[in-house]
C-alpha cells in the first residue's frame, strides 16, 4: 500500500512547454514540484 500526499495552496502555477521531447512541469507554492517527461506518445 502506497500513500502519496500532495498539499497545494490556493494559488497554483502550471507551465507546460512542448518540444520534440515533450516536457510538462507543474509547480505549486509549497515547493512541491512534479515533472513528467515523455518521448513519443503524450496524452
């Protein structure tokens, strides 16, 4: 059993930049960052 807890503030900044290699970066005010990078198929 794995539990993941993410707490965010009322203000959330999300930036998505795409290139030949698609990268998505979401950062929240409480210094929690999640990065997703894909090479081919992106949903």
